[in-house]
C-alpha cells in the first residue's frame, strides 16, 4: 500500500468502518450519559477529540523514551494532563455545558478508546500516522455522539440546539432525554446498521490468480 493510501486509511478507519462506538462498541458510558442534547454531545465529542489527538501525538513522540514496564502509567499521566486542559477550557468557555457534563469530563481519562489507541497504535507508529488515526477516531466518536444527541433532543424536547421545531402542540417523548432513551437510541441505530449490512450482503471473496493477480469472485 502506498504512503498516501496508508494515510487515507489511517484517517478514514475510525470515522465509519471501525467507528469506536457504532462498530467497536467502546466509550459507551459517555455515549449513553451525555447525549440527551446536541450541545452536550458536541462538547463531549470536542473534548475527547482534543484529548485523543494531543495524547496520541505525545505518546508517539515519546515512544522510544518511555520504558516498556511503565508505559500504561505514562500513557494515563499524559491523557490526564490533556483531560485537565480540556476540563479547564470547557469551564471557561461554556460553563453551563461544563456543569451539565459533570464528572464525565474527568472520566475521559479512563475512556477505553483513548488508552486503547495509545497502546495499539500511537506507541507503535510515527507521529504523522498517529495524528491521522486520532483525528479519524475522534471524528468517528463525535459523529456517533451527535447522531444520538440529535435523535434524543428532537424526540425528547422537540428542539434542536434549544430551538423549538414543532410548536407548542408537540408532546415531547420525555423518556428520550432520560437514561433509558440512550439505550433505546443506541439499540435502534445498531439495529439499523446491522439491517443495512445484511441487505448489502457479505463482501465478495477474493480469487488469487497466477503472478499475483487478484480479482473479485465471478458471478
């Protein structure tokens, strides 16, 4: 695979094909807890994106310096530093949303998406590829949160970013902004994705020909 193709794969992998929430089912605690509004979803997505990108770049830069025996502790320390920065930024810029997110900002430290990418990718790849992987995973996480937040706010509050959509006659589905609404929304999205993959059918098997020529299965 050529270098440009590799970079594109690093960037695109986490957005959809290996989406951390919708495919790998990681980071479900903040996904279910804070997606009752689009604003909360966006703030959490941006904070996680910032932490993931910053920690991936730093871990990749220091991978030859960090002793193997203490690598996990070092990764957590690096992640915690960026989480503290994100926490202070949110408190200064959007204090109301910061208050609504509560402890879930601090819990970014133990988000398995972030620590998993440091151990599986950033600690073994150059800085550029690690940054692209973090950007793709961060965007994928934000897409999942915004998708859930949009459904839940529209159905549960009848609004989008606080702007009423249906007028005074709309009866909100209150359950959608409560914890059960997170499970219902995620289950519905996963059901739809599974149904769409089933309709597309399995990917065609590859047939290997002499001299290294590879084609799709005939028929």
